[in-house]
C-alpha cells in the first residue's frame, strides 16, 4: 500500500495545474478512492497518487484529494443527522455541536497545513506510515 504512495518519487513528465484536468481525468482520479477499501490504503493518499500519476504537482494533487473528500464527508454527516436529532441523540446536542465546530476547525487547520507542506515536500513519510499501518492490519486481522 505504501509503495503506491511512493509514486511521487517517479519523475513527472508534466507539472500540470488542477485547472488543466479534463472531466474524464478527474473521474479517473476519483476512481482511485475505491482502492481505499483495502487495508492500509488511505483514501486521501491514494487520490493524491492518482493526481500525481496524471501529472499534477504535489500541492494540486492534495487540493483535489481534499475536494473529493468534501461530498463524502457531507453525505455521511447528513445521513447521521436524523439519528442525532431523534431519541438516540436526545441528551447530546451540546456535545454534537461542540464536536461539529471542533472538527471543522481541525479540518481547516489540517488542510491549510498539508497544502503548505506539499508545496515543498513529498509523500514519503505518508508512504512509510501506510506501509506500517497496512502491515499491522494484515497481521492483526489475518
């Protein structure tokens, strides 16, 4: 799994910007998310690899990965709202609101940090993490 993330070390034939992607290419990058169903493969990491393989630079690959996450996270939140508004969430409204704002602030900070990080750095540390997490998952659950 982590070896795929190491694709960022391959020589890039182009340093394309996000604006140059066609809808078809964007769809192909989006399909990379399905590989995250396997143990140790990160959804954001594999979509960044997809962007890099399509010639995007690190920063634009990361931005596109974050953009792809938005509808998925929003849909999951919308699906969870009815259960939180019903009897199961009766006494936790304050905690849910606090968690919502905390998660939003942390997500914003993480995206901002990673966008800056990828302007000058590679995915190598992330690849090592994915290799270790994947190996640990396989050992634990095999």
